[in-house]
C-alpha cells in the first residue's frame, strides 16, 4: 500500500508544474526503478529473461499503468473533468483513492447466492475487454459510479433475476424479490460502505455512450495514450534488463 501511495502522491505533486506526458513518463520510471532495485538487491538468482516480482510488488505495474491512464493524467477529455478529478482524489486516503485510479470489476452473472463464501464481494477480474463476454453481466465500481454492463447476448433469465429486465433496452428500477437480486444489492451496498460514498448506479450497454463509458475503464487495454498491460510489462522488463547489463 505504501508504494501505491508513493506513486500516487508523486503524480499529484507534479501535476501543477509539469506537463502531463512528462508526469506519465515519470510514473513509469518510478515503477521501473522500484522493480529494478528489488531485482538487484533483493531477488534470488534467476534467469535474466524473467521479470521477477515479489508478492508485495505484483500490483505495482497494473496500478502504475492505471494511474498513467487515469482521468487526472489524460489530455483527451475536458479540462474541467480533469481538474475535478485531481482536486477530489488528491486529498483522499490511498484506500479511497485506489478505485478512482484502478476500478474493481466483477462478473455478476456468475454470482453464487450461497452465504458460505469467504467474502461478500467476489474476486475481481482484470480490467481488460478480453474478459468481457457478450453473454455476461458485469459490475464496475470506480469510486464515483457503479456501472452495470449488460452484454447483448446475456441470459434473459439472469437479467430478469438481477435487474428485472428481459433485454438490454430496458432500464432497471429497483431491487427485485429473489436471492440473486438481493445478493447483487448486498454487494453494491457493501461497496458503498467501503467507499464512504453513495456510488451512483448506471446501466451500460454496448454500442452507445454508456458502453463507451464502461470500456473507458478497461485500463489494461491498449489506448491512444498508453500501452496494453502486456506491452507495459514488456516495456518495464526491457528497461530493467538494460539497467542490469
């Protein structure tokens, strides 16, 4: 958590005085230098062809990439939106700021209504469009909103249980009286408690602005301002190898 805080607050401190592309480059370099230091001084002997990540450092690359692509460091949106993001997120604790940088995505069409699970909220899935199936239904929370994305081929029965609708053209209005809908609402309420914020609930579907909003949170995808997650790992590894040479 302390490394995430360091990277995040390093970016926040540079925003008033440095160009955004330069800040994004600095964030990537911070990540590279941290992983290089671990590799040089802490890691056991291993092949130079491997990217070595300690358990405590495994989330550093995806969180760094997410920060690089975050609203506060992007130039392709309204400046008012960027200013709001920076001013709102900068004072937050790390735990509250994380979803604004790296949202949480879960597949709610696979919810289990049993109560014997370790955690109420299911394990998250990667923020990549590769994991979004057209027959799935997904919940994404980003600190501000809870976005429910309904695939075009989602099971009508599951849609009806979760949202009270039979097609993606219909808008959900409220919790419905069945175990699956109750489980979904319990998850949403738990997330709202964790974030100390009443996250707005929005229905998203493919092919319109709501779908674009949902997919804009897929920070592991390649975009106009950033590499895909796999490409970012290759970039990091190449620089670490160069430093080790």
